[in-house]
C-alpha cells in the first residue's frame, strides 16, 4: 500500500520514452489522478531514487452510547520506495510498516458500526482493527513492450491485489482523516493481503491488471506473515484530474463462505479540492445477496494552513458483522456523516504539525436503537498529525 512518488515514476518512465508521463501509483498498483499532490522526502542515492513518506496521528477518540468507548492512542504508518533503472525497465522495492499494534493495541480503536472481529477467543465489536506491522513488502518491475504500452509485474509477500480503489490512507480526499471508512471491509480491506502476484499492461491513460492473492483476512496477531483468490481491475485516467476504476474478485476468506466483490471508484483532484466516490459490494456465494456500500469523501484546503474535510457513507451490515445474530434481521442498512477541520500549527525540517478534529453522526434503524442507545449515535476525534510537506525535487548525496 505504497504511494509511489509521481516525480520518481515520471522520471523512470520518461527515460525510454521521452515526453510520456504516467499517473502516480496510489496504493499497490492502483492509480491516482496525475495532478494528485505528493508529499514526503525524495532524494537520490547513487543510481537509486528513494522516497520516504508517512503519517502519524496522536488522537483521542470518544464514541458515545452503550456500545461506545474511548481511547488515547496513535494511528500511524511509514513507507519507503526505492527505484532504479534495470534491464531496460524500472525496478521498485517497497516497504510499509505501522506501529498500531502497539499504539492502539490489537483491539484497535473505537468506531461504532465497524465490522466485528475475533479477539482473544471472543468477538470485539464497534472497533477498527490496527494495521499490520508490515502492510506492504513488495517489488515491482515494468518495461516497454510497444510504442506507449508497458507491462508490469508486482510480487508481494504482503501487499495489495488489483482490487478496489486507492486505499483510504493514500487518497488525497482523506489526507486529514485518521479513521477508516465504515465500508472499508467491502472496499479496500485487501490492501493488506498476505501473498499477492499481479500482472498488468498500461499506457498513460489506461491500466489493465489481474491478480492472484490470499483472500484470508488478517487475524488478531498482526506482527507475523500469514500465508485462493482472484481479481481484475481496469483503470482509466481520462485527463489529469480524474482516475476512474472498476474491479471484480472471487475471494475465499477461509473462515467464512467465499464471496464475489465488485468495486467502482472515481477520484478527482483539482487545485485545493479532492473528492473520492466509491461503491463496493460483497456478494456471498451461499446467499447471493448483494451487500452494498457507498462513500463520498472530500478535502478542501482553504489555504496552506487550514483544511476542512468530510465523509458520507451508506453501508449494509449483516447481523454477523454487528455480532447481533438472533437479535436483528439478517441485513441492516446504516449510515454515517463526518465533518472535520485541521490547521497547520508548525513545521520542522519539512514535517508539518496539524491540529484537527472530526465529529461523526451515525444513522441506524429502529431495531438497533436498543443496542446503540439512539438512532443517531455520535462520536468525536481530536488529534495532532505529523506528516511531510509537499515533495521537493530529488537531491543527490
């Protein structure tokens, strides 16, 4: 789930084909709009182009109601990408890691209506699990095959298959939002798959790819490598501001019935405004019921120091996902609205410090009122975020 820097990507590809620029990768092998802002530290070491990026939120979360909870912790990730020319093509080595196993504990952070997860022999509800210690360990290679076409291969003991939108932590529209979408498990949860191989071909406008991967969801032990599933994705960047993708997969999660997953997404970046539209659906092979999710999120930079952001979601939850089997009907529609604000309060050696907060208002049907204390449960998150500023030109050392 590495965001490959646009500058490094363009430099690598413009060598063999002068004048042809390619969109920046978002997470795994997904694409961002060509004008998507990139941040991090970028430098040259011998023949290698190196990029280091990350984000750290020190946060206090409070979710109200009978199923609510609070926590002081940190959501965080760091990544690195090293690339160089190789055999007429471009080689990348990537690593992404997170300390959330320790900073939000393996129980994760409070989030009402999030998918229930196994924990110490039981079930943990209304919390978002931490990221794996290693979210991506991967190598990629791409090379020209004809005119403007290139082929690519992506191999990862842990990484992201060709499925779904750019993972939420790398979307420009979620730059200042530390919390996962409620639809995460139907949209981009496969960004931490333990065993991925992807082949693709692409031009500067179109990306066609297919993957085989391990479809089992990570278990509660998030410091190891867990070693059935298939996916394909088509991405079109019609211009510099848009990236539109559609994907489909057969997933065998092992602990549950296999399912089909369908995804559509559209990412827009224009000046200070970034927006993402995501639809994802799980279709279990036993019931064949379509479990829809939909998301719209946006970020607006009012100026270099102030930003507002928001998210609106519709999600179909099963009774099993809410850990309420026997208490509610099998499929339950829920929704959420989020509004937040962030202000840059300082910068040191290229790392900006942002103070921010977000409030969330959830919507549940009458049958869930007893469990959540209201049809409109609420919560908030206040945080200090540290992240690099805009990427500068590479420097030799």
